[in-house]
C-alpha cells in the first residue's frame, strides 16, 4: 500500500507540527491524550468481525496522526488498522514500527491503542505495506516469522491482524511462504484471531504475484477471514473500475479455491485510497458509495481504505500523505467504513414501531415494510401504496427516502396501504422526532418514545434506546 508524502518519524517531528497548523479547522494532528497512562498492555473485548473488516488504515507515528477518539466520535467508526510492522532496518527477526521503533519497548503506539479502547473501540495491526524490509524476508522460516508476529499480538493483546503483502516481498517466493505460513500459524495458535490478507489490485483482479499469494495459501490449506485487493495506483478511474476489479478477483477466488460464488464473496474485500492517489487517480465520496453498494450487495466481508491520516481537506499544504487533495469535510471517507460495519445485522431486534393503515379497504399483497426487520436482497415489501424490492441487505432504510437507494420501486398497488413509522408511546418533546431515513451528526438532538436523545456520533437508522451500537444518549423524558 503506497504512502505518498511520507514523513519520517524520527526526523519529521517539526514538519508534523508545522503541518498540523495548515489542516482545516477542527482536524488537529495533536492527539489530545498526552496525559494518557503509559501503555500497560490494556485489553478490550473483541469487536465483531464486521468492525475489523471496516477498519481504515492509520499511521500512528507518521503523517500527522489524527486523534482517533475524536474520529470515532465524529463518524461512529470503532476499529482502526495501525500500520506498519516491519523487520528492523539493519536486519534481524524482531518486530518494529516502520523498521525503526522496536515493538518490545514501544509506549507511543500503545498509548494510541489505549485511547481507542477507552473510547469503546479496538485496533488491528497491519504487517508489511509498500516498501521496507518485511519479517518474512529476514526470519528465515514460517515458524520464526510467526514467533516475531506473536510478540506483537501478545504486546498489544490483539484480536485482529492484517498481512499487507506487496512490494518487495511478494515477488520473493521464500518470503511469501514465510508470511502466509506465519499467518496460518497465528490463526491456529490464537483461536478467534481475525486474519486478513491484502495484496495488489489490477484490472484483472490481481497480478501474477498476487495470484501466487493465493496459490501459496491453497497449498497450505490456509483460509483467512478474507483476501482484499487494492484497486488504485494501477490505471483505475472511479468506483466503477474498482467494482469491475472486484468482480474479476471474485472469479480468481472461485477458480483458485473451488468455492461457490457466495463463499468467494464472503472471503473477499477491498482496500481503497481516498481522494488523489499516488499516481494522480481521483476517488470521490461518490466512488466510495458506488463501491459500498457493490460490497454490501454482494456480501463482501471487508471494506477499508488508506488512510485516516489523509481523510481531511488540504489547507496551505497539498501533502498527499496528510490530506486528500479533493473537496471534502473531515472524516468523510471514514464514515463509509462505519456504514459498512453497521450493515451487519444486530444481535438484538429493536421493538416494532411501525403501523399500517390500508386506505379504502385495499391492500398490497406483499407484507408491509417494518423499520425493525432485517431484509435480505430480493425481499419484497409494501410501503406508502407501493411495492418495493430490496437490492441488498438492509434495516431501517425507508423505501423511497433513504440516502443509499436500497429499494427498487416496483410501482403502486391498487388501493395499497400507506405505511408510516412513528415513535411508540407518548411525550410532547419540542425537538424534531427521530427519523430512520435522516443522517444525524454527533451532537444532534431528537425526540423519540417520549424522551429526548443526543447523538454521540454520526448515525443513520439506529433506533434511540434500542440499537446495538449505543449511539444515542437518553436525556430523559420530555
């Protein structure tokens, strides 16, 4: 995964401080957690795999690192992929951050992890990346490579890791054998560990060396949570070209592993680049939405991007490592990752709040849409006198008035019912009623079920008081 405008941590502290002053208001590079307790191996409960699959990349020691709890509060994102663990620049088989900072003596990244966990989130660690010397190149065997990575897992009590296999190690057969073999050993020795493998993307899905990664895994009988490609920096143009690459990669997964189509999609993912890529490609918010629609519609298990450090508008600097070089608000692209994670059905079902009143005695033949019901792609419902078909999994997206355009309008039903959703119970709140189709920013205040509620972060479709993410603060009765 390429990193343009990279600022060396040891030599770039002054540049980082200067860069922070030119980023848009409210997007300070300072962590705001300088007083945090030194890292002491803090642990957190594992998040669902949907969150690890959504985790956007972050460089915690370089490129003007953002305050992650602030990003969490603004977007609803709960997980981040911290990059990158490498071999020491001088050689050896011990893990370091960026080749220079030994994991064994680290406190800086540990403090970042503590702040994320204290805010209710978690992290995954990314191994490899574009450039640098990888442990698979220096450790000699898969077991030695796995032992080095196990130090990282133990140090930070990790529940998830990502193997980012690209230049230069993925052209080295021995190194790939060590990396993929290590991934298999880590999965075996750490029950429940989420393991993803990320490799280069091409218009054909992936190239010769990416295919070799798949072949190596097949030969070992190793199945990670997913394989992700990076369709950027390779002549791509917009979201349509990226979904085409995903479809080509899907075919490679089917052909390589003999999976059926659904299994292949469930083991597939994407890692994008927001804004201007290293080679000048441009990827907008609309492109991210196009890819999100494809990913949720086909049941892919990972949707992430490089990088939160860049997810902010540029000021007087155009350093592509710390801003996107397109028109955007801070953290626009991170919100898409949060949406992807929220697309997984909740473990509890909110109370039903929908009523159906058929006018004139007529009725649609399909069941009335219900905001509390999770619908799979192809489900048919009636709403507001029309019949609708779901394009993909959805819950809480109102037919005809939702931002993601989930529902296809099949036309009116003769004398069909009009379905409305209203908060249950009484109450005479003066603030506007909560609406499942409205996107709310952190701090927004609504009324629901006779109570007043304040959003902790960006949200859409999360019912106040009965949502799995605990988005809303109950301010009491009206």
